[in-house]
C-alpha cells in the first residue's frame, strides 16, 4: 500500500477532527452550572450605541426595536453614530427623533472613520452603567434587558451575549445563513460552558461600561472590533456569558458577493487578532481559553487550505500520470477507450477513507439536529428547506474554503484589510 501526501493529510485531519469531536461531546454532556432564573432587582441607566453606515433600509426598525424594549424610558438612552453615511441614514434618524420626542435619542454625525471609532465616539457620550452595541441592521426582543442585566451580578462579568438569529430568511442564501447561525450557536453554547467565548457580536452584546473604558475602549485599527474586544476581555480574565433566553435578529447579506466580502473581513480579522494575541495560545494562565479556544480560532481555515493544497497536489500527480499514459499511445484516446475494461474489487475499496467520510457526515448530522433543538427552531420553520440544507452541507463549505484561500492570498500579497 502506497501512502500519498493526500492520504497523510487526510488521516491527520481526520484524527484531529475526531479528537475535537470527542472533546466537544464530553463538554456537551458535562454537568451544567446551576442555572438560576434571576429577575432584575434594579434598573441601572442603560445606553445603546448604534453605529451606522448607509443603513437607510433598516435603521428605523432597529431604533423602533430599542424604543419597544421593556425597560423604563427615563433610564435609557440611544446614541446613533452616523459614520459618514452617503444615503438617507441621517435624515431617517432625525425623523425618528422628531416622532419620538420623549425618548432620549442622540445623533452624532462624523466623517467615515470605521466602526471602532464610531463606537468610541458613542462611548464617550454614554452615561449608562451598562451599554450595548446594536448594529443598524439588527433588531432586539423587548425582554432582552430584563434577561441580560441580571447576569451581571458577578462583578467579573464584563459582557453578556444574546441568542442571535437571521431575520425571516426567504431566499436559499438567506436560509443557508439561517442554518449557519443556528449551528454557530451550538458551538457558542459549548464555548460558553468552558468560558471560552472569543467574540461578542455587534447585535446587542451588552457590556459593563467601566470595564470597557478602563481597557481603553474599542480598537480602531482592527476590522473585527467585536472579536478583538472579546479576546482583550479574556486576556484580562473577565467573564463573557451567553444566554439563550432572549433573541436578537439580524439581516443577512442578500448576495454571495456581499457575503464573501463579509466573511473575508470576519476571518481575516480573526487571523490578525490570533497573531496579535498569540501569547495567549497554549498558555495555562488563561485556562481553557488559552489551551482550547485560541489555538483553534482559525483552525478551520488552516485545515481547509491544507486540504486544498493536498488535493491539488494529488490532482496534478494523477494528471501527469494520465499525460504519460496518453503519450505512450500517441494520444490515441479512442483506441484507449475501446480497450478499457471496467474492473471492480470490493477488497480494493478505500475503506478507511469511506469510514472517515461516514463519521464526519454523522457528526455533522448530529450537530445540526442538536443545534436546532438547542435554539428551539424547527427545520421547517421557513417552508421546505431541504435545498437550503443540502446547499449548506455540500456547497457552503466550498464557499468558505474560497474565502480562506483568498485570505491566504491577502497575507502573501500583503493586501490591505477592508471594511466594506
């Protein structure tokens, strides 16, 4: 038996994925921390910062969801930071303020300087003991603060994240992202059990204001400020909690091109911050976050690229062998095909590779079923989604692989990061 480079990579990847799968299954079925359904005991002043760049289509609904929060209006403020929008975002916000004069809404207009700068400008004006970032394409449930604020009873808790879902997907692409978000919540559930959350998403992650100010606010140089601030919190040994009891919905990209650009930004930002905070990886000082989470933040991308390189190497080798075969018969393809005889020997089947494929498919199916159960969603919530599920399982992975390949190209070519 000849072991090829592709076989070696495949076997190594399989054992790594199998190890991680067993590890996360042990985490999944480990005892949960005792859950206490706490009611809000006090109502601290609360700030929501809404950074906005060209969000005319959704920002009014975003603001309405904040106005509809089940929380005393006199103890809330909304700060909208218009980050140099070139559409009607400014006018729509101003109009919303006029129709809601009793609400404490502030509009800050600035030149386009990026989300990190917008958040810091809002944070400088914030009066709340706690604050949230709410992307201008996201919508929060009315019960959010009543559920999230009691989780800050422990003074070491710096941030709390809600259950995040895609809002009413209608297209195949929208439903693919709906599936992806739900499955990602499964992994956030596992990471939360180990206190290993490494990103506090823009759709209504709530923070303790003093802690963020003490750490210097948001980094204005990174393209993933929500990931950077979460890793920085972990570096300083603060806690980030995850709740599944309240929902924030977000609009998903409508086209593959927009989605590609979004994922390039997300994953390139993950690479940048993994390098930046590399001292946390395999560092026992940071517990499970250092030993488990940091080494695997970009693991899927690295594995994808290695597999692609190995497959290309195998294809080139087989292509060269085919070329030599054709050369031996003077490229007489017709004669070669006439003399070809099909032979099948069950004993020569690649049973190990078949086992790998079946095992990974079984794990993927388990994760998908458990994820939907965890977030209390039905696969049929938005009609017959079999085509979307098949697209997610068979096509979406290839799409994300192209994203990682492009990021590798960016690193080699030293291309600048971009936001939009």
